[in-house]
DNA sequence: GTGTTTATTTCGGGG
DNA sequence: CCCCGAAGTAAACAC
């Protein structure tokens, strides 16, 4: 929980402080004028400018420009961050590497305005509600919200082409493949459902030519869908089901249900 | 390009420095003990712990735990970041909001270890090569890499269900829909191609029942693909084409070509 | 503004 | 390890 601050440190200090901090589990932030080079999945170069550099002890490296959410260059956790001093120019150089995929970020520092070592102590974990997983739980507990008489047969059913959110059966016994989305449905989601339904229809056709191979319903469940998606569903014989106002307070419903068992 | 540093500032100082910095276009970083609340697309809560908070003048807010690439909480650019002091506890509170979607991040600061104002001057833009766009250029210039006798008819052809990377014709005059991926092909990519091909086949069927409506080839081009994807392609009558070792050094080729014109 | 697609996506879960 | 799909995806780009 301590912070150590270095103002306009020289190259050797930068290299040593960063090395020691990361080794000892501390986070380092630096305000620098630098240029950046990336080589790996693609390659790229960022000319000189003022940036915020963050290095974490898990190998994460972030280079932030003064705007935007995403770092302009980075390395995800799992790699290693090392610092060195380029002899010729007496400049600190921060290099982050990893293998799989093999990639490398090099930050050549021209000027270090400031450097901070932060021994952060954080045991908390983020808790979230309103996720798709919770939506699944809600549907599993209340299959009638999809359609009266619906019965869930299997959740996350594995097929040779991937996972189906729900495999269900409607009131008349017809199988229903259900794909659930927490956000407005897109063409990609339609694609997913289409893939699963095609599979079931093929399998149905194999089981027997006399049975109606198309006797499988596909259901895309989401709070909304664009016109294009609705049309695609209609054209492909799939159904879009608007699950209205699935609010994050669905947890309240679950809580109430659980309370009923007390 | 200047940095101002505040050690263990009090709540009023934090609020004022953050306000002034963001208003004047500077980036602020703070090492704090805080709790965080998010409400918007989902909702969530993060209990007390030491974190690095970054606020940018474009409305970006980042809350970083000591590990991982992604911030545990954030607000993308475009919103507003305001600071205040909770009277009761004399704590700084940083709130980022935006509409569309309507969401809000609240950082309740229990202790501020350090605060930095960074007047960053950065005009550089990141330049990247080895992207999918370059892969497209390569294919357009060398269609034979897909298959001997292939001719590109159209690049980025628009359809009512989205864009097709290439619309081509093979040596025998059969149309080929081509979907190109820079990374290993996934089922999602297969889905995309499948959607386009279905469309072309439907259109073919509409044009004339006597012509073979299935007379369209679909080609998924990528450096590799999982077994599942290859099987899906085979089953759907689509082709997977491994475009071997398309390296980022394709830029070298370009450079050499450009040099030839000197 | 919506709608769609890409991404050095990152991340987590399961086999 | 790979494979797969979610994400508060963000960001670019077309309409």
C-alpha cells in the first residue's frame, strides 16, 4: 500500500526501479516521452510523444496515449517485462515479451518526467450481475418466459459444431434449439443459431427420411434485434423471441425464489 | 509535457486537481485505496483495495487492479468525469458517466497515496502492418495463391446480409465467394461464409430453377483452422484454403517493390 | 445517430 | 495445451 515517487529520474534509476518493483510485485507507472515498436501478430511503430506507461508484476505492459480507452501498445499478462539502458543514448528501454504467440513490445524512452512505484494490496474481486449467465439461470428457472409449455431438456448442450445454449421441447413435443443473447441480437448470433439448427435438421434427415427433417424449431432470444436480423430469421424459418425487459434486478427474483425455500 | 505530483493529497486537493487537469487537457493518474461501483449495461461492485486510477481529458476513466491487461472498471471516451467530495467521510469521489448507453462508474476513494497531473503532448499516430487489409491486397495482387486460374471480380462486395471479402471466378468460370482471415479460422468465420454462400445460392435459385443453384463455391482462407471448422466446411460444401505462412514480412515485399521503382 | 465488423481483441471455462 | 464463445467488449467505418 506504499508509493514511491521519482521525479525526472535518470536512465539507470528508471531501469533499476522498474526491475526491482516488478520483481517484488509492485506496479510501476511512468510519464515519459517515448517511441514504441511492436512485433508479433502484426508489427507497428509509434513515433515520439508523451505517454503514460504502466507495468504490472504479472507481465502486463500498457502504453497509453492521452486519449482513448485502449492502450496504443500493450502486452497481456503472462509475459515478462525487462528494462535496460541503451548505452549509446543513455536511454531507458522497456521490453515486454511473450511466446505463444511470440511477440514483443519495445518502449524506447527519450525522457522520463516521472516514475511511480506502487505496492498495491488488492484482494477484492469484481462482482457483476446482469450477465448472460444470469439470464440463462433465469430462463432455466422460468422456461415459460420463452413460450407457454416449454420444457428445458439440456443447458449448454455440446454438439460437434459447438455449444447450444438450450435444447428444449415445446408443448407439442417439437424440439427447440435456443440461442440466448443478453444484448441486441446481431447477424453473428443469427449465424450461430442457424449453424446449430442446420445440424439438427441434418441429423433428423439422417434418422429417417419419412419423418419431417425440418421438425426442429430455432429460437433466438434477446431483448431486441435489428430489422436485418429479424428478416434473416424469418427467411431462414427461425424465430426471434423478444425477452422483454430482462433487468439486472432479475437477481431479486432469484433471491425471492430462494427465500421461498426457507 | 510537464508533470505535477501530489503526495497523499487531501480530498479537496484531489477533487480540484482532477477537475482542473481534465478541464485543461491533462491526464491524471492516482494510486488509491478505493471501492468501485458500476451501473449500466450490467451492474457490479468492487470492494476496497489498492488500484491505479487513470482519467483522460476525453472522458476516459480506467481503474486498474495490480494484475491483468484489462481495467477492472472503466468508462470509454466520450463521457464526462467529475470529482466531488463526500461530505460525511471527507472522501474524494470520482464519477464517470455517459449516455447511450446510459452508464456510470463511481470510484469512492478511501485513501489517496499519490496523484499525478500529466500534461502530455502527443501528436504521433500508430502505424501498423501485417493487418488483414494487407492480406487482402496481397491476395488481390496474387489471386493464384488461392487456386490456379482464380480471377478476382470484386473486393468487398456488398450484399444485403453484409460484405463479402472477395467475389471471384475460378478457371472454369464458377463464381467463388471468398472469406479471408488473418488468424486461425473459427466457427464464427465459417458462419459468415456460410451466410454469404447461402445468399448467393438462393439468388441463383431465384434467377432460374433450370440453372444449378448450387453452382457457387465458398472458400474460407486463413493460415489455419481447427478440426471442427474444417469438418463444418466439408459438411457444408465449403472449402478451407490454408494460405501458408503469410508473414508480416509481406511488408518487406512491398518495400522491395517500391524500391524497384526508384 | 444506428448497424455491422474487426481486433496484436482479452478472458475464462472445458476437454 | 487447444477450442470455443462472452464481453459493460472498444473502435472504425458505412449508411
